[in-house]
C-alpha cells in the first residue's frame, strides 16, 4: 500500500514540473467567463450531463467523443434542439478521446464511459491540463488510485469526482443536522447501493435474454463484472454522503475495511424463471462470482464505524438505506423513509416521522436553486453536481469532491475483493493524502458549491 511511483512517458515527461501550468494558465488568460467543456462518453448517463451543461450560461461545448453511432446521433440532436453550434465529434476508435484532448482547446471534460476506461482517460486529461469531472466507479486496483493522485500532484490539474448523491436534498439536510451537532458526537453510519439491476444487466426483447457481445447499454459491459468479480463493485453512492458527514480526508479518514459476500444465486435464478430463459438457458450454467449481497465494515481514524452494502442482483425497491448515529440521536432516511430521534426532543423511544426535521434543516443550496434544479436529473441533484463542476472549472479552484476523495472511494472495490478472498480479513485503506487529512478543512456544502 506504499505510494506508487508514477513515471510519465513521452513528451509530457520533458515538461517536468511545468506540466501543472496548463489548467492554471487557461483560467488566468481566458478573455471571458465562458468555459469550454467537452465530453467523453455520451450514453444515457453522459447525455444527462450534456443536457445540464448545455443549459448552463457561460459554457461552450465544442466537442465530444463516443464510438456508439446511436449515442452520437442522440447527442447531436440535443445540440440541435437547443440551437447550439454543432460540436466536433471524435468517434473513429476507442482512443479517439486522445485526439480530442490534444486538438481541442478545452477547459474541462466530463468522463462518463465504461468503468475500465476511467483511470486512463482521467490521466490523459490531467496530463493535457484539462480539468476532469469523472463519473463514479470502483477501481480495478489500488495502484490505479495512486496513479490518479500522483498525476494530479505532478500536473497540478484538478479532478472532480462526480458523486451526485452527495447533493440529494435529504442528504444535504442531514449534513446540516450533523454540522449543527443535532446527533452529538458521531459513532456509526450505514448506507449502500441497493438497486435491482437485473433488467440492466440483461437485455430483454426480440433477441431474448442477452448480455455482452450483441447487447446494448450497460449490459454490454457491466454484467461481466458480476460474472468475474466478487466485491463491492459500486460503493460510492452509499459512501459519498457518509464521507461528507465524517469529514473524510478533511480531519478524518478511512482506516480499514472488512468485507463478506453471500452466495451468488439470484442471476442464475433470474435466467431460469425468465420468459426468455428457462432451465437450460446458458446463463443458468454461468459460474457467477458476485455475491448477491456484499457487506463491508469500515473503520475511521476518529473511531467511527460504517456498514456499506452492495445489493444489485435481488428483487427489491431502490434504496441507499442511510443511517447517521451519534451519542444524542440518529436519523434513518431514504426516498421512502424519513425518521429522526433526538434525545430530549423526540418522545422517549419514539421516532419523529416525516419532513419536519428535513424542512427545518433544508440546505441553503436547495433553498436558493431548488426550483431551477427541477429537470436536472435524479430529482435535481445532478443540476447541483454539474453546476459545481462548471463553476470549479471557471474559477480554477479545487473541487469539493477531489482526487483524494475519488482515490479512497474507488479503492473500496479492490480492497473489498481482497478481503472477501481472505475470508473477511481487514484490509488497510491507504492514506492517499499522505498525512494532509489532519489539517485539511471540510468544504463540501459550506459555500455556494
């Protein structure tokens, strides 16, 4: 877990420490407040970002990269519908994003591609001096996470981790409660990604039940992870909000993780009972590796614990299942549940149900921009996410969810895989800040971003 030495190659290496200049110089020499944002990956998630960015004042979108003709067509239609200048499209091959970063004068780029490309694309963009906004994913190794940190430190180019759930309205209201010390000293957290993705992992239709080659959408690549990997493959929706509550990398840090997985049964069962499947369907013979439920216990430097759950193969309503608990009370909340108990305020041993606490502590950002956020994606939280990215690029300042946050949250995936392989043995979580967490101050939700 020692810090990896990241060696740069090619012409970039000849620039030495000066390589950090491009992003800073662009911000200082820009003749107007207009920023130029490009996109790598314009599938369903990527187009959500395109929609928000095109609606943002003071932004130009000169180019995007995608190799899927359907995605390219739909993205170009979005530009036309908004009467925006037609962007340059880079779509020749999987490495066309390299050409785009080299040829286009971009201030920032949003990456929303297949998980396996995230690290390489982020590094390429940072080396080009282009401010990066990357969609969330788990890493394939801890070394990848060090590569992101080292590239940021060597280039001076920022990376924003696009964890949208941090901006959910109830999540931010509880953040206000935490900072107002409603629950007292915090001791425990819970959250996770509990989302029935069977209809995402398998395409259904005239072609029957299918994933991988010949399929479409995330079934083309996401399902393979369930076939070959056993760990918390998507930890950040649960962990991101908790990270803001416990001041991760800013006065506190994650120390260790211990993970366990149930047996893998649901995907085989789904194929067996599906109308396009059956007893003898090939997918009932697949040796699926991903446990139907993966549970991780994480410890922190301040002595808190958290339980993070990954549950994407079983039938269930969507839930992130948050709990924030301290010596004076707790909140448990989600789309379907809002309940708070505070000692001395709530009735003894009874919950306060409903929106009263959440309305009282509604975050200032939602009060100010809530109406404008409607239609911004995922209940409005994507509006705040993309707005924060654009403003961070415009100001050339560090993002509220930075490269160190990205490294820690992405590292949960490979560390959980190792822990499961070793029967739940705790794995140390690297300190990607190398001690700077002790003096760094919380910034998320404290300003206008």
